[in-house]
């Protein structure tokens, strides 16, 4: 016996195909607009997790947990840790997904790849492959 195909079956099949396509194309990590980095005027980021270049989790010390990284809309940053404060300038290339931090008085620039930047979370990857996951305060 041949089964009749109704428009409902076609619609259900089409919806299933579209859902599979959207699910396969979506990426959980994205790098949003530049203002997600600094908010309206400034934004504080705190370390949530760190991993080594091989992906192993790094244990967070109390100093790590108390460290704050604040980005300002004017292109400056400051990092405050229990024993040290560093200020400087940053450059964020949203299209290239790059973040460069240059401390005041230094010619050394720390370069990072940004693999995720949303309103509340940011993941930066060092040149050695280690990663730091930050959360907005």
C-alpha cells in the first residue's frame, strides 16, 4: 500500500532540514563588537579559568582571583593585582580577533588572539597557546 504524502509532511521535513542546517552552522564562540570589551565607558574583567597550551586547567590562586583587568573606551587599560598595578594602552582588532596590550613606559607588546567576546565572557589565547577565560564584573 502506498502512503499519501501531505503538505504537513513536506513542511515538517523542511523545518527539520532548516533546523539541522542552523545547528550545524552555529558557533558557540564569537567575537562581538569592540564596545563589548569596554562597555559604555569602561568594563572590568576578572579571571574565571586558565588553561595551559596543552589544555590542562591551571589552578587559580587567591591573587589570580583578585586580579582585575579594566578596559576604557579611550584605548587605555589598567590591571590591578594584590601586589601590582599596570597601566597602558590597548589595540583591539575586531575583524582580526587580536588584542595587543602595551604597558606604559614599555616597548614590549603582549599579543593575544580573542576567541570569544560577548557581553559577559571573553577568552584570550596567548602566543604559546595558553588561554584565559574572563568574566565581566
